[in-house]
C-alpha cells in the first residue's frame, strides 16, 4: 500500500512540472497488471479521472470490474484485457502520460521477453511521460535472510516461506538492478533513478525519452548559394533524426530544398539511391543524363539512382549509399 500511495503522490508532484497544461482529471494513467483494481481505485480516490487498468487474467478483471461498479467510478476507470504478455492492448492508444508497472514484469521469466515488454510500453507513452516500475530484484544471502526475518516477525512460518519459495520458482524470476538500469535505457527511458528499495524490492522511476523535432525545425533552411542544406533547428533530444552515417553498410544523409531553388544533387556513388518527398509543389525534377523530366505536385514522392535536378517547391531527400532503388513516382 505504501508503494502505491507514494507512487501516486509522486505522480501528483510530477504533473505540476511535466504536464502543467493537463488537468489532473485528464492525465491518462495506466496500471499494468492491475489485478483486482486496488491501484485503480486509489488513483480515483486521489482525483484522477482518466485511469486505465490492464491485466492478462479474465477473473482478475471481472473482480476489478465489480469493485469499480460498486465504487461508482465506471466512467473514469477503464479495463483492458491483454492477450499478449509482452505488449499492451492497442485500445490504450499511444498517448499515455504515466504508467505504473508494480510487481508485474517479474512474472515474465525470459530476459528477452521482459525487455521486449518494456520497449513496447515505451512505444505507447508520450515523450517525457513517467514510468513507475516496482520489481523484486536478485537478493544476496544477507538480504534474503533479512527479508525472511521480516516475514517471520509478521507471522509467516518457516514452512510457509519454503512452500511459497518453491511455488514461485520458475514463475517469478528476479533480475539484477544492473539489468533493469540497462534495459530501461535501451528501451528509450532516461533519468532512471531508484525511488525506494527494501529487502531487494525496488521501485524505479524513469522518463520516456523525447525524440521529436522542435516546431521550428520543420522549415527547410537554405544556404546562401541556393544549394541543399540540412535542417538547422533539430533539437538536442532529436539527434537521431539526422545522421550523416547511420550504419557502415548503408550510410545516408537527409537534406532539404526550399522555394525558388535550382540545385543539382548527385548521389555519393554509382551504387547510391535517392528518395524524395515533395512537401509543397509544383516541383520540376529532371532525372539522370537522359534528362527525363516530370512535374510533381504537393505530397508526391520519387525514388531513383544517379543525378537529380530539382527546381521549385520544397521538400526533403534521403540519399542512401550502397543501395540501388527502383525508379518510382507516386502520390496524389
């Protein structure tokens, strides 16, 4: 109960900084592994009105549904059945403001599956959204002895401890703290920290990394000589958007042209290809040495190899080396 209530208090504080333009009632919160609905009802009691619960168990969701109906909060709390233990239902959308995953991932035993689940959660969260993740981690002998001592002081017998441990073997698989820190980072989370920990049970906080272009950057910038120029206003958090070299086997460059441009652009080698999109036309495009020309309208695209001459309109080009494209024109 303390973990849940502390997590909700943390979310209330976080809302003021992360989602200051979003009311408490509108903040979209998901509890993954909601079971019979305890966390969902606590969120409702604290004033949140866009609450969603996910579980893979039909009986658990049925019990949660009954509790929600009795509490009279059916219009504010929504339940979703998950049919895949490593992904979220599409009915949740991809605009989650906060996600609670408490004592749930630990029941996905394979490391690759657990990491895939984390990555899939990340994909459905907004940029900057908050993740609260509580898991049982690997306990050394001292930590395990302290934990068992705590249970005994609360009335649990040695026999009950041994039976429970045997029942969970192969079902609940704890991983190390290092594994979680690495997996969260690789799945697109930043600002990872340890919020609370006791007897090897750890609550992590993490922020879904922002990978967007700032609004100003969608305007193509031109050099004074009228040639192609890269987008100049890419935000630091969107550094992945522009690479001169993506991989050794397929380096690429992203470039843009603007209005009233008459520029020649040639691929880096005979094995390179050019893919282009006309953001606003008309744009006159001449392909190759035979000077085959076409006029492209707004929202049309093209693909080719070799030289291209472009005049008018504005748009974007991707040049990919060590790759040969099939000539194509298309669009509305």
